[in-house]
């Protein structure tokens, strides 16, 4: 059998001189200042099994599909050793499934207390949509959790055009499948016309893996992990030190830009549009 190589010319890249869509995360980016709901639910879950986990341990892999997040917590050396001492054997996939089944109702109960929009989100979303851009969302929550958040957000005036969770695709973050499906459902092409905005390393990786612009959110989310009241109570010097550390961590993860709050995204979109007009790509 012979191999025949064709002589056809390479396809001409589709020109892209402006953004068409922004994909936002939920907890810590658009709702739930400090991304507290998943932390509280996971800490309650592990405490109920006699193995309390710290906030730092809980936040380490935030942004993943929640079953993957539980699995990653169980693999942390301190937690793994504590589990084996308590249970008499290392954790198993059956333990992951059991914890996840228990986590779902726990998180659903918690979400009701942490669904308030972060200040400025409604206004910036309205501005983005008035400019003709679509808004999509991705999350590590389940479909049932996401639907509850969408309902609460709608009542507060935030209405994305499409919302996806890991159950809707082959896999959650850091894989790019939710963004790729959003691009198809929103009719957005090429992928360089999309910006992903989120507060976790997994958000940044999701965007990079999808080939879109990735923007990190430093202050309102997982990297700092404080409620709005707790954040406002910090002295200015402490605020700046913690904000700078969060910015650096997100930039180190590969973010093209970092903003303090999702409400600050406007100038970044303008700069990306300018770069697109110059022929730059993510």
C-alpha cells in the first residue's frame, strides 16, 4: 500500500479582529465573594468522617469537578495519612464515590447562603452584552447546583447566554471541553475571540488548554478566600500584600492578565481587542 501526499494549500486562518464572547466562572468570580460555599461544604464533609481539613488544603485544587476535588484532597499526604489512621486502610475509589454522594446534598444546602452577586458583576455583564459579546459560564459544580445558581443570579439581574458544567461534556477543568462546547453553542469562532475569566489556577488552565485568552481574578475568589466583610476589615497594607501574592500566583499559572475583580474586566477586553486587530493571538 503506497502513501500519497496531497499538494493542497493550507487553509487560510479565519481573521479575528475583535472579541465575541466572555466566559465567566461562578464562585469567587461572579458570585460568592471569597468562594466560601465549596470550602464550607468540603470541610463539613471531611469533618463528618472524623478527618478535619484546613482551609488551605481545601482550596489547593479549587475549580476542579467536585468529585476530582475530593479525590485530590484524599491524596494530600497529611489527609491520606490521617484517613489511613482513622479508617485502617488507604482511601479507595469507593470512598471517593461515597464522599461525593454525601457532598452533593451538603453543597446544595450551603449554596443558598452564598449566591449573592459580587459587586459590579451585573453592571459589567450588561455592558459586555450591550457591546454585542455573548456571555457563557463554566463551573466545577454539578448541573443541579448550577441551575440553582442561574436562578438566583437571574433574580439579581445577571443573565449569561449559556451555562455549562462538567456533566455536560467529557470532563471538567482543566480540560477545555466546556469552553469548546460553549463556542459551538454560542456560534463563536475562532477561539481567539473568547476570553475566560476565573479565580482559580484550574480556570486559567482551562482557558489556556482551549486556546482562548485567560484572565485571573485575584481579590474576590479562591486565591485570598475572604468574605467581602473580612476583606474590607483588613488594613490597606495587608490587602495589598495579599492581593499582590494572588496576582503573582495567577500570572505564574499562565494568565494573560489578572484583574482584582470581574467588574474590572472592561479595560482588559479593550486591550485584547487592540491586540487582535494587530494580528496577535492568545
